[in-house]
C-alpha cells in the first residue's frame, strides 16, 4: 500500500498534553521503561528503541527517542487499530551494553526494534534480532554491514548507508566546487568513518578529483589534530572532508582556527550536532557543509510541524537522527497497514509480514527531500540527499 505521508499528516491530531522538558531529561526518564504517552496493553505493538541516552553520543540517542515518541503519540492519537507502545534502553554507544539492552527489551516483550542508533552496537545486535526474527528498522546505523551481516533479511535502514554517503559526498563536491584540492581526516578505528572514507575516495578517484592528503586518528588520539591539519595545509588542501562525528570535528575546527588554516569543511550526517558541542565556539562552524537528508529550517509544512512540536516539548531544535527516527515510526505504521499485521501476532509473524511488504513500500517523510523513500530487498533505502551549509548558526540550503 503506497500512502502519501503528507496526506496522513494533514489528518493528524497533534498531541500537546505532555509538559515541555529538556531532551536529556526525557530520555533519562524513559530509559529502561515504557515511554509516556503510548497506548498500553495487548492491543499495542511493542516497539523497542536502543541508543545512547548518556555519554558522548547522547545527542543522537536522545533525539531519536524524543522524536520516536512524538510520532508514536501522533499515531496513537488517531485512535485506529494500530497503536504503539515505545520501550527504550540506553546503550551508551557500546556494543556489549547494546546487547544487554536488546536482551532486556526482549524479556519485556519487544516485537519490533527501532535501532540501534549507531553502527558499532548494531553490528552486535542485528545478528540477535535475525536469530529471534525481530523486524529491525534502524534510523541511523549507517554501516553497510548492518543490513548484510549473516545475510540477514529482517534489517532495514532509514539512513543512507556509509557507501551512499561517501559516494554522494564526492559527487556533490565534484559538481559544486571548482576543482578543489581535497584533504581527508578520518577515524581509522571506527567502521562508520572508514566506510564513508573508502567509498568517498573510490568515487573521487573515478571522477579524477584531486585528493592531496589523508590523515587518520583513533579514539585515543582525538584531542590533538595539529599534525594532520599541518599536513593538509602543507599539501595545499582548500577543502577538508571529515567523515567523522561532531565531537572530534569540533576539535579540528578549533585547532584549524588557532593555526590560521581556513579550508572549506565538508562533513556527513555524524557532523550533525556540532552547533551544540560542549565547550565549542559555534561561530567556528560558519560555512561548514554537511550532506544530510534533513534540514530543520526547511519550509515545508511537514518539517515545520515536527520542529515546532519538538521545540515545544524539549526546548531544542531536532537533528537529523531525530528526523530519521520520526520517519522510522511512520514507516512502521505504513508497513503494518500494508501487511495487515496485528499486535496480537508473535514477533516472528510480524517480522515475516513486514519483510514481505517493505520492498513495495513508498514513504514521503522528513528525510526524503520531498520525494519518496523506497527500499530494496536487502534493506537499503533510496532517497534524495540534501546538502546544507551552516550560516548564522543554522542549517540552510546553499
């Protein structure tokens, strides 16, 4: 069944009864428990969310949980046969902790998994969800192996794969910059960063783009980038590609500024969050490019409604990870409709039913740039990316 998401949004009753609170407070209060505002009882699908609600990556997991809750509340307010109960667990972006979180959710009766939020934990969790036959829709675990490990058939992504992010970034730079000299700094003990770098370089090489320098770092060395920045500057790089998360990126921007090095910085979805990075001068992010499927300043009604609701509840502007999670819940809603699944079915029955309909599904969401998201039988999403640039402390379309 191919329903237009926008038409559904127009029919929705926005639930505004929850008191506004900070994103981190909401996530902490929900961790390990059923989140507020959901429909309870056997008539509701039990949907688990696993992600970092504390620790260095909490900005991602917290926004995922908050945004998923907004979508759940909207759907439950429609009063139809499909109702959701949201269950959350904190994995602090750690693989072993994520496995424990998964097991806890299964003990609590989870039927569908939205998660994990990040790639490394996902690589430990998705083999378990495959074995248990739990349909898994990750909002933001972008590693290519997430949907292919052990030839799983039950895992689908809302986010772009790392290979897609890397190749699309190279394509965008080639088509929108005038023969830049490119440097790459990536984290060589993180599969997310490695995967994007590898595919960026392959696409750049095929296009004859000029990569003049590459530098690497590890978890233990991500506080000092002076050597890498000096290498990029000496090589004449005027565009620095950063397939990394926002925390080390904020250090790179700070140290580049201190040494008077001012290339164009170009990041991917992990850069989302840099404007709120702790102890970072956000003015240094002016002019930074990101390849992302979501921009909170988009003028379409769907985005404006979501951003306004998020700000009203949590006092913050949602990031791309949250938008992916919101789309994930609505994708489940449409998939369940198409499959005719019911909440009294076992997780195995639900899994088989949703797998069958996903390749025929088309969803217009916050992260599809006005087009439709579709999925192949391997679980990879197809949708249009959007490049944004940071200007005056917000994301704008160039």
